[in-house]
């Protein structure tokens, strides 16, 4: 959660926070933080090293959460969930499409259903809003972001690793 991708706001008064930790939950507000609600996705939880570590929304209703247990980075159970109602409810992606621990997920700019998720043991992409994933690389990264309305992005990882991402 310390990478800053666990907080998302829409600029329209909506904000979502996935704080990580023993209880997997998403805090959300539709009133600029004046009032808050809590959703409890069926996400991996129970350890201080587990939970939701990154959120991304393509619009006010459709979003995705990734995370897992960073002490067990290869474990791929209950680590990816999606919402279609602004974060009120969350559904795990199909068990056969779960990812290993991923510390950051982002939508590609201008491509509403394309996602990239990174973690300490690799990265994966989705072209269907997170329902299915395919491996991109086994190089570890902790965080990524894309320039708004551009075809470039950046990923950063262990030992100062920084990589430029070009969207084809």
C-alpha cells in the first residue's frame, strides 16, 4: 500500500482506498470523503502481509483490485477482484485466471479493457478488463504508471530498476 496505488480518485467526488493488511477491504466515498462506506472483497487476508495493494478504475463503476501476500509472492489464490458498481461489491476473477502477488495494476490509457499488473516476480496483461491474464515478463517491478493520453509509461522495481513501457 505504500506505493500509492492503493488510492484512486475520479475527480468527480469518488475515492477508493485499499489499505492492505489483515482485513481485505475497500473504503469508498462518493461524496469527496465526507462519508465513507466499506466493501469486503473475497480477497486473500488474515496476515499483515496480505490484502489489497493496488486499485484501478476505468470509470466511476468499473474497477479492479490486485494484491495477495507479499510474503508468499508465488501464491495465486484470491488476489484479483473486479467491481462493476463503483466498489460496492467485488467479484474474484475465475480461479484459473488468478495472478501471483501483484503490487500494482493500471489501465492502459485510451484502451478501456487493457490492463498491466506488476509484482516482484513478474508482470501480466489483460485485454478483457481483468477476466483473463497472460504473462508478459518474469522481471520484478513494484509500481507502474502511464502518462495520461500518451502511449508511454514507466515501471520501477528492486535495486533502482526503471523501465519505459511503450504501448503499441
